[in-house]
C-alpha cells in the first residue's frame, strides 16, 4: 500500500486490457514485472526491473482511448478519451505524486486496438475532475503510429476550479507513443515532472536524453572528473547532485528558469551601452535590472517560448503567472508597468540561447482585466533581436513626461 494514494473501484473487464497493454509493453522491453496490479482498482500500480537492473514503479491513471463514433457537433477528425473513475461527483480529485520519487505518475489514454497511448502532463491536470474528456486529432494518432513517439502542444481550456495557489498553464504538451515506447514514457515522465509545457515538449523531442539508461560509470560517478567545490561541500558526486535536481520538481523548475536568466545576463553584459547588469531574486518581480548608457535603471522580464510555433511560424509565449490570488483572478496576468522590457528566450525552438525583446506597452491587453496584458503572446514584428533598440525605446519612455 502506498501512503497517500487514493484508489477507486473500477470494472475489471473494462480495465484489464489497459493493464495488459502496460505489462506486455514492459515485458517486450526486457523488463521483469515485480508487481502486477489488480485491474479492479485504479490507478494501477506496477513495479518492475529493467534489463539493466534498474527498479522502477508506476502509478498509472489510465483510460481507454479506443476510437469511437464521433458525437454530434464535434469535429469529424477528433479523437478523445474519457477521464473517469467512479461516479460524476463534481469534486476535484488530486493525482498522486510520490514525494520520494520512487513511483512515476502517468496520466494517459490507451488505444488497445491500434496499439498506442496519449499521455498528458499529470501536473497540468492536478487536481482533476473524473468526468471530463481529453481530445486529440486523427493526425496526431497517425503521427504516433508512424513515428512510434510524437509530441505536440494543445491549448488548455483554462482552469476556473483551481484551489488557491494551484499552478495553471495556457497550454499543455501531450506525448504519444506505440507499445514499444511505453518504457520511454515512464523515463520521460520521471524526468519531465514539473516542467513548463515548452520545456516538456523540448525534452520529448530529445528522446535520446531520457530513453537511454545510465551507464555503470555514470550511475556510480566513476568518471575521473575533478570534484567541484560544491560537490565536496555537499559530500555528493556531481551526478548525484544533478539527479537530486532532476528528482525535485520545484528545484528543477527553478534551475531551468535561472539557466535562461543567466544566459540572458551573459548576452546583456556583452551588449554595448549597458553599464550595469544584475540578477534579481524577488518573488513575483522582474528577473534582471540593467542601466542603459548610464541613464535610468530598466527592469527586464525573461520568458521562455513554447516549443511549437503557430501556423505562421511565430514563436508563442504563455505570458502569465502560474498562480493568482483567490480574490483577484486578474492578478495572474502581468501589467505593462511591471517591467520595462520583455525578453523572449527562443531556446525551446532553436535550441540556441537566442533572445528577442519587446516594449510591454506594445503587447495586447487582456480582455476583462483592465490594465493587464494578454497571456497569449506572439513573437511577431513588434519584437526585435536588437537589444539596444529595445532598451533605447524603454529609456525614452521613462524620460518622457
């Protein structure tokens, strides 16, 4: 029994094909099943050992995604699976996430007839209601079957039922795979827990980063490299520190955000005209502060783009805070007075540390929230790759009466 895991009674005959799909997929990948779940109790808990000797555990919120006739008033190319355990009680149900990192949570639909799965980010759907549907397109199903592994971004419908302090995103990344990719899904979800949708998509596209198990030297730290002073202070091998970061959701998110900001700081320090540049570490505040040509200080907000551009090839940014005050839903959105320049990091698309810059006053307003900026931002003609041009405009705005 796993402490804190809520179980739901389900129909054994209806759920058994889901369990068999997962078990057969793991066995085909050379895994030895240590614990097979009871198909009448969901979510399904599986423990196994890989052929390399690594022991892993899975808590799978799995649902049947076999193709069914399209309902009235729905697109003809739409597929979906119903997320449902128990009666429609209208309540929010929290998905289990193991604080010790021993079990990896999966949240997926499985088409047992055509032999593929579609997995959603458990954190985006946590908490969830158990009488909703998750849609995807026929083209996604075909891409999954053709490529064995496929990821795409889906616009979120928004969550108005979140508890105070819960995180939300305007987009989510779905990952699909065939039977032979199920073990990769487990490894992927273990590495992707807590990532933003853009970073999740970027990781999914780099299957080589998580699908290959560690070598014996990597696992033991026997690389012959010099020990970093921080590793000596912590009395941990460098690989152990990296594994600690990877297994701690909030720590990993913080590190990723700081890496983008640090790369931006490197770029700005080399930009002619900037006479001072410093990182800021204030909750909810801007990320960097610069001084432009010894003039007034400028505040810079750094945001990562999503992995997939729009149909016109423009990068997209989910431009909102991940939390809002319970008494003010509009507090989720930024105001143009919060900073002087927005820097968009293109790494999720180009895999290069490139940035574009914009005056926040040029961005679109948020309907229904006076004085706030819209969360769906396109990196279009309003943005510039010339940082000096953006900073000069921001400084001029400050100087104007």
